[in-house]
C-alpha cells in the first residue's frame, strides 16, 4: 500500500490509499480508501505517545476483499503524525523500517533508464552513465514489484530532499540533456550552454518520455503530457542553474589537479637554534652524520622529556629540529 496525493479543485489536494498489484506481465494500481483532504482525522490518540488508525479504514478496505492490519496502515499515515510522536515511532521501529528489500531483484537492464538516472542522482548526488551501466541489480530493488503510479509517488517523496538551487541541475542530469552538447564543460556547467537549445532538447525529451509505452506500462492512457511529468516541467522552467563562470571553474580545477600539496610545518626551527638545542656549533651540526645525530637526539630527548621533568616547548622544538635535520641528511 502507498499514499497518493491527488489534485482537488475544492481543497487543493486530497489523499488516497492505493495498492499495486500484479496483472500479467505488469503491475497496476487501484484505489482502496479515500482519505479526503485531511488524513489525520483517521488517527486516534488514546494517550501519551500512543496512536492507532481508525478501524473504519480497515473495515472499508476489508469490504473490498483485502485484509490489512494496523502495521500495514501505519506507514501510510506516518507523515501526518505530530513530530514528537514520529521521533518516538521511528526510534522504536527503526529495524523494521530499514529492513533490506527482497532478495528477488529484477535485472538492472530491465529498469527504465529514466528511473535509474533519478535513483542515481538522489542516492549519489550525480548521474554518470558509466556508473549507471555497471551498478548491481540490488541497487534498484526498491523499484521492482510496483506499479508505475507507486514508483512515481516514491520519487516524489524522495525528491523532497532536493534544495531549490538543485532542481535545474537535477532535471538536466536525469533527462541526460548533456548528450546533446559537445562542449567539454557540458556535464558540470550547464549554465554556460545555449539555453534556447537546451529548452528545445528538454521539451522533446519530456514528450518522448510521455509517449514511451514501455515506461507507462500498466498505467491508464492520458491525453497530453502525463500528469506525473508535469512536476519536471515546473522544476526545469521555474528554476535557474546556480550562477558561475565555467572557464574560471575549469581553470581552478586544472590548477588543483596539478598542485603539489605541502602541509605547513607546525614548528619552525632555524639552523642556528637547532645547533643550540643540540649543544654544538652550526658547522658541527652540518657535518654530523645520521647515526651521530640520532644518538645525540636520544640523549637530549631523555633530558628534556616532560615526563622526566623537562620543558615541553624545548622538547617539541628539539623533535622538530631532529626531524627536519634527519630528512635533509637522508636526502643528501
């Protein structure tokens, strides 16, 4: 079972409990119970953090020939619980809600490319065709054994995590609009591309998907643009790509990839101060071999170690001087 949010001229939105069911080679959806514009009125609070779903919902669905329990109904009504009760329920029932999907996964190549692209962006934050083509079947387990209607409502819920500034890039990548452009920055900086050309490509791709019978298998025929695709037209045309300078970002990326990282030294000790710490002259320190330097360092480290009553600052400088000198002598 799942929750469908339907447009309503009077109330703006109404809610329907629906169910996906197998019908030959595909899955379809059917209405089980109309929740109206306020599903929370079917939630009963006996006291404390407890709640249950009005038994009238169970009885009405049972009259249709389907047996459901309170556990079946709770996930449907979860969005309408007060936040403090949701926190309690999520913590108590986390294991059940995060259970791994069924082991029976459909082959990845049977999942429509548009579904795969959307899932990759929502889970990984990007769409790379190379990654999409080599992702294991189990990655798409939540897309199997569901009607197209249920899959779309699952994506609607998942897309709530997207910020306003991400929506244009999201539609750009899931519709794979970069394939129409040859510019080297097309994947990372679509704001630098010809916007009118991109708009035409988007509309054509959207219309092709709306007419794709393999994508809408099991769904009712609709005239014009499929209702579930309207939101993507709104996402694309009502939002702008984040502003940026593609050339500047490309140059910065080039510099970063060719830069040698040199972490800053936490303690700077001059050669004269190193000689003073080791109790020798600068010339003697320069001529000292690695073995002699190490022997002298160990002797002084025992004297200046804080656990032996030595000065911590002197010990730190001595260690820094020894490390720098030893590195230099090893190179020579």
